[in-house]
């Protein structure tokens, strides 16, 4: 089962209670996406969620700079991310963090700071994405109006291809910074060994699978 927004209301508690009450098979697992502050607010419920089968959470960490988080209307802090990752690991739930680069104010220094933050945060896995101006959202309207968009090939609107530059970085440089984020996180041998021998079964299995397929090696050597 999956849920793309865990939320901070009682719905998730009710779901966990119902799953536990029905005594479903132990191999029932579920995955959710969640805000970091929702995980913090639900810290007392996490043991019950784990018991109900939750074993993987994708956290919307996004960035380490409060000003950039504010521009994303996140209303969260870097400390929320640190606490969320800690709580998930403490409850044997795989912590998967997502970070975004390419904000208009991003610089080489700010992205370097984000890489350091990602390594310090130390989630089980990390996804790095490029801010993409999808048609229909406010970012697209502002970017189009301001002439920032340099690529209208819709097949590139996947959060992997750089669509627009920042104030100080060319579109090509933004793309290179994305590759460097992956090299920084997955290129470390200590992180690879940490993943292969993780105490979290899901993280360990996934790391072994990705290693066997050569994915970890390729992520650590993106060019």
C-alpha cells in the first residue's frame, strides 16, 4: 500500500489501528510520503505505524536553507528534517529523503551546503531533484513570465533535467550540480558499507539489490 501524503491528522492513527485489529499477514508493508514536521508530530504514533506495516517513508526535506524552504511554502525547518530522520531510524522505518536544487537563488555555495547537510542528515537513501516549472503551477507562470525557461521539451520535465538557470548558475551548471549531489552521497565507501550492513532489513535489501544491479556504483560516478 502507498499514500502520497501521510498528514498530521487522526486518519493515519485510525488506519494503523484497523490494520493491527485485522491481524493481516506479517508481509503486509506500506510506504508513504510525508512532511518532516508531520513525522515529528506523529512521533508517539510511529511504533504503532511500524507494527501496522509501515516500513518506508519518503521525506520531503527539500533544502537546508530556511529562506529557500520559505520560498517553497514548506513552513518547516532543517531541525524538523533531522528529528524526522532520527525518529524513523529509531523506529526501524527506512528514511528516504528528497532534496531539491535549482531554486532561483541557488548558488554553487548553497548547493554545496545542501550536499553537506544531506551527508550530515544521513538518511538511508536520498533523492536529489531539480526544481521544475510544471505547467499549471505558480513557478511555471513566474518563470515563463520572467523568461527563465530555456527548455520546452516536455519529456525533460522529470525533475532530472535542468529546465532553467538560477541567477548565478547556467542550466548546464545546475545539471552538473545535480550529478555532484549524487556523487557526494553515494560515492562514499563508508555509506555503501553502511547500507549493505544496515540494521534495517528493507534498507539492507534495497542496498544489496541496487549494488548488485550496479546502480549505487553509477550514482556515485554520475557524469
